[in-house]
């Protein structure tokens, strides 16, 4: 066991180096101003371990979740070790519980007859879940759906015994649907999970909390804010014991988003304060910072700009200027100045931002602000450049208010009626709030 843990930790450097080269990034490209090349070289050569902030930064740059670096590398030199592995009805469960997802994947891939011969009701669940754990979402669809079909055809006592894994399978399928923006299917999967957990008296299980949290995410993503509020407020009322604080904090964050999108800002602020309190209590600093940005947004939408500026200044002091989050707060400050028509201050701040440290959405916000200010200043070439840079992300995020302004600006500059039509179209769409208040 001790040697297995060491081998996974030591593989972090190799994974970083491999991903960096696959992404065609030099060490300097990956470092930006956050990590020195010397430190990165030592990390890649397994001479030192990255800190959590360093690993979070690297994961964002390489576009992988941070847990990718702790996953077992299942295409190892040890493939032959599976040949003599006993595969009784408990072996897959033991592998799954012990996070040996690669063993399950390798067994089915290299010895399908042996896998199929295993007498385990949940074997397709274990396979599908293991594939999801290793970011192989497309490959996970078939075994997860096999598990669902088997479960739905089973007798009541079998369903009762296996309802937890059934709910987790539906939750994995939801994650896949969310990646494809298929919100209707995602909602159906979660409602089905909720129904069976209720039928078989598993309302207090962790997966039921997860399911409700993800229902909120689906409803927010599909602009069904009232349904989200009804569902999650009822869930909070019936679950007063905070068993899973990380999930409760996420639920409050979800309600914050739903409430500010329908204009109930006091409720929105109430829930985001609870989310921040819970995140800080459990020591999740990253999520607390994320939630602080949501708090600032809720204040901004309610036009309480003074308090928004105060909170922003407090957190800028806490966040070092070399960190990724610091630049996100600078973009947030740009938005506040933009909303209060202090355009010269927004432009001044833009020169302090390192675009390489911004997420896709923050970059789009940066370009939109510069684009609209340039438009107002009659600098049309610059305005068109920046506005078009934000267009794709705003469409993907369904920021209808911003897109209405964006396309109106482009129409006035170009006289292209296509832009006018798009502006009118987005003016009628109920999308998500972003920069325009």
C-alpha cells in the first residue's frame, strides 16, 4: 500500500510534463508569472512536489481537473498482474472502494470474457463510474446505461438493495449530459434518482444531497430559476441537520445564483453569505473566494456599489497579486467601474491584467468592457476587435443582456442587419445575468 501511494505521487511530475508537451506549451508558457521555470523543472523531474495553489494553477493552464494528477495511471507496465487476479463477486467492489479504477477498466478491456463472467449486479456501474473517474465520459455511457436498464427490470427487493449505486449511476450520466449541455436529459436522470431514493427511504444518504445540489445546477444552467428555488428551498426546510457541509454550501451558492437572476437580491445575498460562512468553516478557501465574487455580483445587481467596492478591496488585500484569483478580482473591479460609468478607471485597470491568468469567462468580460468603451469613444476598429473576442463565450454562457448590447454596438458600427436581428433576438431571451445590470 505504501509503495502504491508513493508511485502515484511521484507520477505527478511526469503527468504535468506529458500534458504540457501534448498542449505544445514551453515551460515558460506554463509558468507565466506564477511559477519560476526552475521550480517547474524540479516538479516535472519529481525532485519536489507542487503546493496545492501551484497544482491548481497548473491544472487550470492544462485544462484538467486537479484530481487528474492523483489518478492511477491504468496503462502501466503491470497489465499482466490482472491475469491471476481472483474475480469473485466481491473483487470489483473492493477495487472500486479502494479507488483502483484502472484495474476495473483494464480487466474489461483486456479480458472481457472474464469481466462478463463475474456474478455482480453492479459490475457495469463499477465500470462506468471508473471510466468517469478517469475522464473517459464517452466510454462510460454504455456501461452506465446497461446498469440502469438492469436495475429498472429488477424486482423491488433488488432495487432496494442497489438503489444507492443506481442513484450514483444517474448522477454520473447527469455529469455527462451537462458536458453536452443536454439539460433536459440531465434533469430527467436526477428526478429519477430522487424518486427512487425517496421510495426506498434513502433521503438522508449523501447521494440524495448530491442529487439535489445537481438539480440546482441543472435548473440554473437551463434558466429554470423558479424551479430551482422551489426545489432547493423545500430541501433545506426538510433537512435541518447539516450532515454534509460542503454540499449545503454549494446549495446556498446555487440559490444565490437563482435569486439574483430573478431580481430577488436580498435573498440572493442572504444565501451567498451562508455559502461563504460554510466554505470558510470547512476550510475550502478557493470556494470561499469564488463565493465572494458572487457576493459582489449580487450587490452589484442590486446597485449597492459602495458595499461591493468595500468587499472587493478587503479581498484584494488577502489575495496576493501573483495569484490567479487576484486578476479575477481586478476584472471584477473593472466591471464595477464600468457599471458606475467610471470608464477611465476601468481602462486604467485593464493595463494591470495578465490575460494568461484569466479564465475564459473573465477574458470575455475583459474584452466586452474594452469593446463597449471603445465603441462609446468612437474607436470602432478597436471596439469590433474586442467585442468579437467576447461573442463566442457569451453565447455559450447565454449572457443575453450583454449580447443584446454587443450586437447593437456591432450593428451601429457596421450597419449589418444580421447584428440588429441578433440584438433583438437576445433582448427577448431570458438568459443569465453577467456584466449589464
